[in-house]
C-alpha cells in the first residue's frame, strides 16, 4: 500500500497581494512546494479569509512524521 506524507500551510489574503519580483508570495510558496513533490489536495477556509492548504506526496515506508525541508520553508509561509 502506498504510504503518504502530509503537510499544511496557512495563507492570508495578503499573501496573494504582496509580490516579490512580480510574483505573489502565495504563488511562490505553492510553486516551491510543487517543485519538491508536494501536491495540493484541499483548501480549507479558516477565520478572517485565511486559507489552510493541505498537501500530500508519496512517502517512505516508515510511519515517521515528516517535517518540511529548509527549501520548503524558504518562503516563510510553511
């Protein structure tokens, strides 16, 4: 059976408005996670228009809890 890793990030409405090099911060964060194998599988509305985005990717056979790598945290929203 396929093992999966899961990860959640939280985005505020400002993350879609503020840009770095012309690209919204939220877009940069989502692209960076995609580059390292994470796939967004759900978006949950939180308080004050904040969004929780759930990701998954194929995991190792072990049941250890995975933590995001430095590259995945580089945008500061993970």
